[in-house]
C-alpha cells in the first residue's frame, strides 16, 4: 500500500454524523491523514539503460538483487544471467558501492532512466539530415528530420566530412 492508497482508505472510513462521537472519530482520522501526507516518498534512482534492463529482468524473475550482484561478481561472464545484458559494463558498474545500492533500490522502488546524450551536426544556420548525391541536405533547427547521432565519433566523422561542428543534445 502506498501513501495515496492509505489516505484513500482512511478517507473511506470516516463517519457521517453531527454528534460529538463522529466529530472525534473523524478528527482522529484526519490526524492520521496529516501524518501520512508528511511521510517521505522514496526517491527513484536515475540509472543507465543497461542497468534498467537488469532491474527489469531481476524483478521479472523474482530474484534477490543481492544474489544477482553476487552471481555477476563471482562468475563474471559465466553468471546465470541473460546473454543479451551487457555483463562487462554491469561488472564494472557494480564495482562502486553506491551503484550496487542504486541497483537494489531500483529493484524495490522503481527507477528513472538516465537521458543519454545525442549529437547533431551543425553547418552554417542549419543541421545535417542526410547525404544527397555529392552533397548534404541541411535544414533549419526545430525540424524532426534532423539526423541525431547516438555516437559522438559518428557525428564528428560526418562533421569533418561536410565541414560542420558537433552539438550535444540531451533529449527529454
């Protein structure tokens, strides 16, 4: 039961009436609601997508987060985890204690995925869309057709080819 459900439940058991007993009862219920509203909601950790994939798998398989971390630590690439997970990156990620904590917390309270930077290539007043024949199609900012690169090196290669510059864009 979360905070909102607890408040709703308390609201539903209030008494209707004008007598002193109903007033005292409802006053107690209202005091409980006030206290519940003051409770802190757990903050969801912000994690990278490859960690979110492991959180989802861990919850789906109903595994203990600490067992998953231990298996990866003890067995590395031979861990009893799906092969489509990025095991090398996960092993490196779990070397930091606060990362292990964030993973375990994400398994219990949920998470937000960290926004990955994207890159675009600027040339003059416009942005690169695609190559056309021997040139490049360039259009103004704000257009959905602008080519977004998830790799900075790919964007830099294109920028060097057409004589443009690379800009980092965090989508969200």
